[in-house]
């Protein structure tokens, strides 16, 4: 199945494109009218995770939802020992070129989890391109590794499992990919029934061996080259306004989320939503209300 045969009902009125940018092909949907906003998805999903949010945002914004490199129907490039092809710096570069190819030099970006890490790096590396930054249910990777205790380490076990050398996690996940994917969705979603069957079918379709490997490389980069970049940039701050939304039953129970993000930027606002990790699918109306208030109000 390619992007043109994806169920159109998930993104009514949106267009599909496959664009060559940054040496890869990025699969994306886009629609709406108004100020541009780029929505970046999380592991182990695709752009489809925005299917409840994007159409509502598109009533007032131009919304672009790509598959990150390594995910969905975007290119899954080979990696290397440094894991640089899956660094958040390189992944952010993909998105800057994608938005330029669509005619947008400056835009807001909202990322969930892994997509939020790409969005944060995008705001740091390309401040002239990013007008506003929204991050859903994450704290920066350095803060996760720097505040570990037994309870937190047990909760974020993928930060240690997926980063193991190739191809140990790939083989273990690949032995029962549907089981692993369903386990992950059920573990992170407070009400798994909230996930639409059509969306879950897309996540399963795309969870092939190449994607499994790319997801591991995404995490391996997070435990290596991304930390090198973040350490080098430890003194830099995000210059644009930042909105942080998080799950009351996820990271909100383990971290002082706003305080951590205020170490990264001066203008930070946000709150917890009463849901699990999948804010955009479990609480789409609240998520949209918060995003629109942030994206369409003058700073």
C-alpha cells in the first residue's frame, strides 16, 4: 500500500505527496488554510496518529503531517556505527527541507515523543524557521538519562532494550511484531479502545523489518550521537514560545515537566491532560483546543 491508497477517511480533504528532500523520500499529507504547522509523530506510529487532530487544526491552519525517516512510507536509509542517519539533527533537516519544498520558510512545529525530540532539535538548529514549538508527553533525552532511578528505569525500559547492538532487539521484536506493537500500544494508552481500528491497521502495516530496525536506530541515536549534540548545546536555549502538554498518568507522575522545559526556554506554558501517552488520539478535542490557543494567539 502506498500513500495514495491509504484510507482517505483518516484525513478528509487532505492531499498526499511523496517528496524527495535531504537525500530521502518523505511521505506526507497536508491540508487546510492559514499559518503553517508541522506535526511530527511518535514511535512506533506514523503520521496517522494525527488523524483526529489534523482535520480540526486544518480549519484554521495549514497542516503538514509527514512520516519521519525510518517510519511509515518514508525512506528507511541504512545506518552506520555513529547512528548519525537517525540523529535528531539529521531528521530535523529532513523536515526543514520538506516544509521549504511545500513553500514554507517559517512555521510552527508540534512533535509527540520521538517527533518531539526532532521538533526540539529543529527549533535549536533552525531558529529562523520555527515560529513556535509544541511538545507532547516528553522531557529532553538528557533529562531522562540524567534522572534515572529504579522506578523510572523500569518504566522507560525501551531506552535500554532498543539501543542494544544490532540485531538483537530487531530479531526479538521481529519474531512477533504484531504482539510487540499491540503490547506497546496497550502499555502506553490508558484506554486502548480509544485507538481507531483503521489507525492501528496502518501502524501494523508499516511495522515491517525495515521499520523495526529504523526504530531501534532512532533510539540508538538518542543514546549516543543525540546526547553528544545536546551536551555541546547545553548552554543554548530555545528562542521561540514553547507549549508542553503531557499525560497525567505518564510522565506527569514522574517529572516536574514544566520546570524541566523551563531550563530549555524562557517562554514555556502547558498542562497535563487526563489520559495516557496518546494525547492526540485519547484526548483530541482538548489537544486541539490547547494547540489552537497556542498557535493562533499573538505572543
